């Protein structure tokens, strides 16, 4: 099988490429990159005319929830990965809060096998830090690494016990994987929205920004002390950004990510009591949003993740305080992130970097690069195509999005995973 | 001024004109309660459901009497007797009730925003009778009605709200309401019960009761919300009573014609002493009486709204 | 819009005077008599009647104000009827109540007013005084005291205009052409 992508603008931050190059894919790998590639028609190649479009490495999401095993009514590996490739993701790191929790190799093996059978993209599991996400005993991290995990995290249930956190950070050094930390001090985070003017107006219990910042500080301090790789996920506050900026100067094993909703939405939206705006950590203030954008620009924030958290509507269509947290994010994340480009905050190369090679480096995988001989995980997108988000057209089981009805600019059109065309936008005609 | 709203969800979204219309309409309805035959046929054939997910005697009775005096039929549903305990969602409960064609659903719920969920999916009018720590709009309206009745005005007054501001929907609704009319609002309570950013509402915060009460026209004592975890914010009810309980000697700090209000039910000896609650400055029972007139007005306005 | 004057200031005054005498005649004076004006203009006419009776008999007849909005049978068909205050500062039991209105047309307002009075108490009699009878009844109700009878044609409207409300005393008919 051959695929030829012609006339596209190839942007690959890993190789510092940005020029009009044809890309030839043979089998699972990229075989040639050249100004003009002609192939014989008896090869029966798929030819993609990418004129006016951008070709880049497939996006890598280091934070999503595929819900399988245990919550197949929210999402499955099949529907989740289909949603991922529609959104331009070719590798996704799925969090461990499944049922059973991914805290041992049998669950990891199950996910890996299921993904191989049914997945549309690469599924790279994340193991839990502690057994059952209980924060008490370390999971069998080493065995899980052998089975295929690329990181550990107790996402959603931050490790409260600092001694356990220390042990985990020490232990992972043997396996060269990062610890992805969801930072929220649990006792200060009993609310459901950001503590601020809008929590006051809505009478909803707030989580103060310091709940996040205290734990960001704690986790980085511990990681620095034991010299281990810490990644702070979904950074949402100005204070966290400031702490990470300062810590990065002292310590080179700290990285972080944020998600589109933390630079697209503010806590003002909670006044609608629409639980689609409920996320963990909560949406913050305008000032925080500005700080997040600035940090993306400066490079303090290395990665943009989705925190794709699909839910059945029954758990969202309820009173705000008892609704589930999260956004079904795969199908909007890239387009939302492209607004950073349209608003002049990031150029395309920087943006793509935060969604390809930077996440690849964090979890130490050979993807996120578009060069000869590399695995052919890539996407073709139109940075300017305008479209309207319609949750009913989501292929994810999770229709929970606060972006329904939003008009966005920029859309993924083609997704290729391991040399296979796994997604094509219905409106896109391969060869014009 | 016409009433156009389908629902009464919060005071914050109401204009001054809308609030005054409720007050004026309530004046007209107050007379009905003073008659021998306390009933007018205005809402004959209308059905009003009170859907209470939290125990309440006063508010529910007040709504029920208001509806009955207007000749509407009322049905009361409590969380304990409804299918909510069987795990039905609020949305399903509401849709099931709406299938029976009520005209108004009055809802009280322990979680903020529950009435807003109903208002989005129902054709019936929705009245918020208190949602979590968010709002209690009819309480603020009846409080303002009582202030107007006793003070002859609702502007340029110094109103001191004492107690657990953070968890009080009554405080929120009253702050929004009183600030719309340019009153000086002082909130006083233990700092752990004063929510952050309260000053952004144009409210002054005082931690010392004695200095807060100086020259007050109106004092509102709030109920300590034991059921909303209010107690964990203070060392003990006894200590609260020592520092923030409204006592007889406090009255002299306020203006001579001060009025004392309380949304009820009172924890006597905690936020208010018997002497104050039953004393000459207390208008607590007037508040209850006016509650019926104000709720009659609201039912009338919502059902008579311009479509 | 055509406008025809039916009663001028002086003529209206005479009509009110006559109604006063009729009321006094029918009730043999003003013992146990009360007046209740129906909002808006009935209130002012009732006040004038009270004033005339005071001049004639030197007696202060009790005067009440009735807002019938709560009793309307078309309440939800109207464009937002505003409820105003009913103020009847006397006991209506066992006395004669003269309801006063500006115009009687279908009789529905009077029906509502009678219901409203009956909810307040049990008068000995209820009588009705109007300035204009349009004579197009939908209910079996007839005024006891009538200023003038005017049968309107299609497109016509009778208006009683009073100094207190409209700045002028007159009864006119408007005709939309």
C-alpha cells in the first residue's frame, strides 16, 4: 500500500521543517520526502492532494480517558480511538481510572490487546501510581511498564500522602517513565467550581486556586529532591504557571501541559449551571486564562493535552454539584488549539510542537516526527476551514461538550496511522 | 412595566422595575388575606406543584396558602415521598410532573442551580423556593416588602446582615436585591463564614458585631445552617452565640427605629435571643405574613405574563 | 378618527346630579347606603356622587374602591392586567352598596364586581349606577341608575373622560373610519 501526499505544506517541528514537500508512504513508514514525487499509476497509490493544506506528524495526547474496561457506556477503546483520529490524534495516553483500575499488568495487557484489535490509533496506557487509586500502596509499576504503560498517574484522585508520592517518584527512575500529576489538594478541593466571584454569585462551593498550586509546589519539590521526572497535567492557574516557571530554572525534569478549555473558557460560564462547564480542576478566571496563554507562548507549558473525558448525558444533565466532571475533547481540541495560532499567540510550528514531539519526548516514544524512515503517523489539516461544533456529530460516545454550536477555524481532514488511512473528513476529496 | 418572565429563578437577574412591580402587586393581594373569606377566583383552574427536596414548613406553607387564596389547586411533593429516592434524576422527575400539565412548579433543592435545570426543560413556570447556597428570591422580595412597609422606603438604608453569609441563599438574594436600590449593606459574621470576594458585591464586611450595628436601619439575623455544614466553620454554637448572637444590648447601637428580621426558622439562643426575637423591634412575624402576599403576587405575575 | 361629543362638562354634571337624586329617592335617603367605585373612572364618579349627596343630605356616605382584576373571567386573555388595590374601609354586611362605573357594556365587569363584593361580605342590596349604558349585554345584568343610553355601531367606542384622569369632563364617541 502506498500513499502519496502531494503539494502540502509539511510542518515538522522535530526536524525544523516548514516547506512544500510531497510525502510518500510505503507500508507503515515514510519512504520519501521530496519536492516533487511522481509514482507509477500501476502501483495504485492513494493520492492526496494537500494543496493549501498542512501536513504534520500525527498528534499525541498524553491525557485522555477511554473508559474501558468498566465504563463502556461512557466510551470504549473503539469509539474513543475513532474520536481521537477524527480529531487528528494518532497516539493517546489513556488514564488508569478504569474499573478495574489499571494498577497491574493484566489490565494493561487487556487495554493493549483491545487497542490492537479494535483501536484506530495507538493506545499507550498510563498505569496508576497507587493500587486502586487509593493513595496507599504503590501499583506494580515495573510489570506494567513491561506490559506497555508509558507513564503513571493517579489522575482524578491526587496522591494525598507526600511519602507515597516520594516513593513513586523514586521508584519510576528505574523505568525511565514520568509521573503525571493531577494537582489538587483534596481537602481544599471539596467544591465543584473555581473559588472566585462567580462561585460567590452562583452559590456553588469553590476550589481555591491555591489547592492546585500547593500540590504543584509539593510535587515538583519532591521530584527535584529525588531527581525524578515529574509532569504537571492540566495546569489551570496563574500561580501554577509562576511556580513551574521558577522551578524549571532550577530543575530540568519538570514539564507540564494544559488543555484547550483552560485557555478558551472562564469560570463566568458556570452562571448557566450547565454541567458541561464542569471540569477538574475547575475553569478559572480571565486572568488565569491570560497567564496560561502567556505560558504557552513562553514555552513554560510544553504540551497541550485534551483530557478527553467522555460521559453519558445522564451524569451531566443533573445538578451541577453532583454532575460528572470533564469534556469530550478529542474532536474539538485541535481546532480550539488552532485559535492560539489565529490569535497570534503561537505560530503553527510551535503549536504543532506542543501536540507532537513534546508529548513524544515526555513519554519517550518514537512518534511525533515526520521524516524518512519514521513511522507514518501523520495528519493533513486545513488551518483555515470554518466549521460549527455539533455534539450530535461526535463519534465519541461522550456528547458532553461546552463548545456545542461554536464556530471554529481549522480542522483535521486526514489521519494516517502506521501508513493506514484511518480517517478522512467526509467533505474532503482525495485527489482534486 | 409588564412582566415577561416565565420563571423566577434569581433576584440577581431582576431589574428594579420588576422588583417594584412584584411589591406593588403584593400590596394589592395583601388585602385578600385580611378578609373573612380569604379567597379570590383569580387563578381558578391553575395547578401549582410544590416540589421540595429539602424539608421546609414556612416556605412551602406560604406558597400553598398563596396559591389557595388565588383559587389555584396545589399539590405538594416531598423528596421523601417522590420517586427521587428511587434514583430518578431531577430532569425525569420534572418531565414526569410536567406531563400532568401543572402551570407552576415551585422547587426547593439542596443544590444550587436545580431550578435552572427545570426552567430549561419545562414549559411550566418555575419558581425557585431556595436552591442550595445560591438564592431564595421570594424571601428577598418579602423582606424588601416588609422593609418598605415598616420604613416607608427601600433606598438609602443601612442594612446589616449577620451570620453565615457563605452558606446563606437568603443573604445572597438580599444582597443582590438591596444593592439594586442603593442601600448600604454590611455583612457581619465570623471570617470563616464570610465568602471570599464578598466585597465585589458592593458590600462592607465587618467582623465585630458591635461596630457593624452602628446606626443600622435594618438588622437581618441569619440562621446558622447546621444542615449545610455551617457548624464546621466555627468552634461551637455557644461561641458563635457569644460573639454574633443578637442580644438586647445590641439594639441600642442601631437607629431608634431599627427593625429586626430573621428568615426563620430561628435557632433561639444562637443567632438571636428570645428578648430580641419577641421584642418590639422584631418584624419577624410580619415577614411571614407578607410572604403570602408576595408569593400571591409572584404566582399572579408569572401566570399572567405577557406571552 | 371621528369624535362626537355626547355630553359636555355641564351635561355630565347634571347626569351625576340626577343619579344622586335617584339613589336617594330609591333608597329613601342615605341611611345604610354606601358607594363603591370600580377602578379606574368609577372611583372618581363615586367620589362625585358622595360629594353631591353630602351637599344635598349633609351625610358622609362611606366610599370604597374596588379593583376587579382578580375576578375577571378573561384575565389570561388580556394583555397583562395590572392588579391594583381594593380599599373598602367599611363593613358591607346588611347595607346597600351602590356600585359605580363609567360605562356598562357586556356586564362582565359588573359580574366580577358583584362577586368581589360578595366575597367581602353580604350586603342587603347591590345596585348599579353608570354614566353610559352601551346596551350590549352578554349577561342578565341591568343598571339601576343610568346616565344615558347609547347604542354603539361597529367601529365606535364610548369614552367617559374625567378631569381627574383625562384632564377634561366629557362623554364622547370615537369612530374609527
